[in-house]
C-alpha cells in the first residue's frame, strides 16, 4: 500500500497532479506491452514509483513528462529482465535476439564483417548499449526495433511529430552503432585501423575469431 504520510506532499496533491494522466499512461503502456494485464501492472508500478519519489518532483514543471519518464524506465527495466531470463546458449554466450537493430536483412551486409558482428551481438551486449542511450533515443529504438511499432504509432505514444520520431531513431541508431563498434574493437573482433577482412562464414567462425583474436 502507498504511504501518504510524507511531509509537504499530500495524497490530494498527488492525485490532482499525477492521476489525471492515467489514461495516456495506460494507452502508452498498452502499446509497449501489447497486453492489457501487463499494461495495467506497468501503470500501477509507475504510479507507485511516482508517489515514492513525489518529493523529487518540482512544482510548476511538466508532470506528464516526468510520469512518462518513469513509465519508460520501468518498461525498459522489465524488458531487460525478460530478455535475461531467456535460454542461454553455450553457457555464457547467447545469440543475438535483436537482429533488427542495424539492418533489416543481414545478408545484404555479408561482405561487411562489422555489420555481420552487429547483427549477431550477444543479447547482454546489446542491452548494455541500449542502456547507454539518452532516454529519448532509447525509447524510440526500443519501440521501433524491438516492438516494431510504425513511426505513426510511436508518434502517438510519445505525442510528438513523426519527423521527430524519425530524427531520434536515426540518431539513436547511430549512437548505438558507435557503442557497439567500440565494444567490438575492445573485444578484438576488428581494429579501428584494420583493413577490411573477409566476413566470417558463420557464427562459429566469428566465435573462433573472438577467442583467438
């Protein structure tokens, strides 16, 4: 149960400022989860977190934006946990579950080892890269590349122009590519100053290269 005995922050104030936005919060949650029960749980968790940190909210600022930030962060954390619960392949390695991140068709980049690596990144590596994105870019990347929402749907969820969605998605993907490339260089999959090399024939060859350097 919520404890409404916080000093200087009353139940009435919270309800007047925050609960008026329940409908748009639920609409966004339903779009994200694609499940009514999960959407309800997400909104409930969001409201509980919002009240818990209500003393941090600055009067006069945009409470709707503040609530949506909490909703977004809660959804991302839940998504991350769900992905980590999936089947582990070969112990510490799991094949990428996010093939949509950089390319719609990996075969188009078969001659590009950098692209090949991106399309087959381990789930945890991708999630860490997502976590490093600024929140605006992070949400759009998740909605577009993981949940597969259209630009129009994302614009409705975020209440922004389609052009803004496209711009954020472009910039988010570029930042994601940069982060993943730096990770790949750190793992020795390819060097920053290296000449292009032949793409690995399959995932086993990639893993062998990673192990042998």
